[in-house]
């Protein structure tokens, strides 16, 4: 994925100034090489037709994840209207200028005409506000590490949004029966998020699993051995998980899907609930949701696309320790090893739900550090993204009789108020736990996709959150 850099100017200042604008713009772009995704200088736009043409090209270029605009000189914004009205890619207005300081001896009217983003970018900012277009704004000198970090955050959100618009999610079976929060409007999800969410029969998966060869299984077992520890006596159960993984991935690749869900209530023809299989697929970048939770599966996939080498997992709030003020996060089987503090081990244990054979799963403790718990819910007529700051800690107990991957965390703003805020916002018990995603990326992602965002951080109170949610009801009632 690439980002296109478009500079705004006009013919008023003459050819020499325009040559300098282009040269300076290329130097700025060259200075942005440290960003997670490359930035490519495209042109200095001087006319309405140039702007409309480059926007159309950006819309239809699959490698373009977004456009960055910067007005080096004054660029009359009426000539941007038709082009911006057509823009379908994420937009960042970069409010910078070539020089960091005003040179005392050099500054004259020619210098003023050339270095006037304080003038041109304000005109450009007006038309963005007038068009009421979703855009992100980053202000500051282009060499600043802090400024570039903000651009990097936006880039990841833009990539996540572009990824979302073509995301396919495979549901093996339906939702867990009688559960409300995993339900949702799939038509709205496709309209807003771009997701294609469809059900595939578990029988089709079983057929794919039965067709897996011994050589394919051997190859995946060798991969497991490089990554995880396991006992020789558990080999057969682990080989069955390998066949499940291979079968699932073949269907995902065939359908062009990057996320999937399943449920322990629909395992007809399968001997084990996919545990290790789901965990290892997540480690390769696929999104997952248990009990048919396709919304969490899709959100997991998006965050993993934004941070390919990151630490992100499907998660579930399981139980509380009120004395130590900690949440124990885990799941029956499916937690991604990307959040493991140490080398995971494969273990085979009885699972008292689902009525199948003892499944193999990865067992480990999650790493300590700052993270976010993310939940995407259908609140009725719209989607709400809830983002809560959490602090993950090393579990203070060994829990020898709990053979699952697990972690512990403290929610913001404090343990009890954090729990109250989560309940008030309608946050699900399934979440995406990410150690990587920043405040700005969450905000940019919600802005680009046009979904409601509820933030719970150190400054949140139950009163302020309730007020914000009521205000959102008014805003989105008008919007929808």
C-alpha cells in the first residue's frame, strides 16, 4: 500500500515559484521515508481539472491507501471542490511548511509568496469543513518525529479502512444460540464496513479436512515444532488440529477471506473444536471470533492488517479478582500467541463444552504492557466501536488447573469505574486486545469508516460517558 502526496498551488506566482514548490515537495516526501508505508509525490495541483484527474486515479488504484494534501502556497479551494467530492480514499490534510523557522535576512515578498501554507492550508481547511468530509489533520514541521508519528498512526488507520472495505468473513455455522451481542445487521456491516459476511456449512469444512494429505499435515507439524513445545504423546490430537487448520485456511484462501468464526454448538462431523488451529491462523494474520462472533473476527483482522508484526488477539473477559482489581482474560481455547510473554506450549486437555474429543490448544501467559480492549457492537441502526485503555500485568497466580492462554489487566479509568463504563457503553464480552493500536489510530479509523466511537480512558467518568452516548444518539439519529 502507498500514499499519494498532492501539493496545492496555482499559476499566480509564476513558473519559477512552481518549480521550487515541486522541488520542496519532493524533499518533504523524501523526508517521510521512516513511515510504516511509503509516500509517493504525485503532482503539484494548479487547476480544477488536475485535481479531479488525480482523485479519480487515486480512487481506482488498488495500491493507493489514501491521499495526503499540503498547500505550499495559496491554493484557491473552489478548484478543489469537484475533485474532493469524488474522493473515495482516506484523506490527511498535512498542515506543514518547508522551512521550520522564518529567516530574518532572507524573508521578502517572494519568500512570503512561496512559503505560505499558513495562508493556503487555511483555505484548504475551510473547503474540507465546508464539504463536511471526513479527514484527519496533522499540523507541524515535516521533520518532527512527533509529527511523523501522527502521520504513521493515520496511515495505519487508512490501511485498516481500505482492508475493511474488501474484507470477507467466513462463518462456519451460526451464532451461539440465544446470545444477543454476537448478532448484528450484516447488510449494514457491508454498507458501512465493507464486510461480506457469509455462512459456510461445517460439512464443507469436514470434507476439506478429510482431503488433507499426510504430507501437508507433516509440514504443518514441523512448523508447530519450531514455534511451540509439546509432548510426543499428544501428537495425534495435535495432528487433528493441523488438519482442521489446513482445511479452514484452504476455504479462506479459496473465498479470499481474512477472517472466520465458528461455534462449539455446530461441530457436526468434527472430532475437536478448533483450538490450536484457530490460534495459529490468528498468528498468521487471520481474524477470529468464537461462538459465531463475526464482528469481533472482522475487527481482529483489521487491527492485524494495520500492525502485521504486532501483538493482537481475540479475547474474552472471563472473571474478576476484586481484591487485586484485575480482569482475567482468556477463552476456552482461542487466544493468539502473538501476545504471549514466553514460548507457548501445546497441551491436550478435556473441554467440558461442545461434547467432542479433548482438543489441543496453546497455553501461555500474556505479556505485560499498555494495551486497548476494543469491542464492535451493533447498537441498533449503527455500529459502535468501544476502545478502553487497559494495563496488562503478569498473572500473579500460576493457575495450574486452568490449561488455557490467559492474561490479566486493569481497565481505565479505575477498576470499578472502568467496569461500569464498559457496561454503560454496551461493550461485549468478546474483545480485540491490542498492544499496538494508538489513540489517534482508533480515532482516525472510526472517522474514516464513519462509525461511532466510545472512548474509555483515564479521564472518563460514568457521567461524561453517558452524556457522550446520549449526544451520539442525537447525532446518529440525524445521520442515519
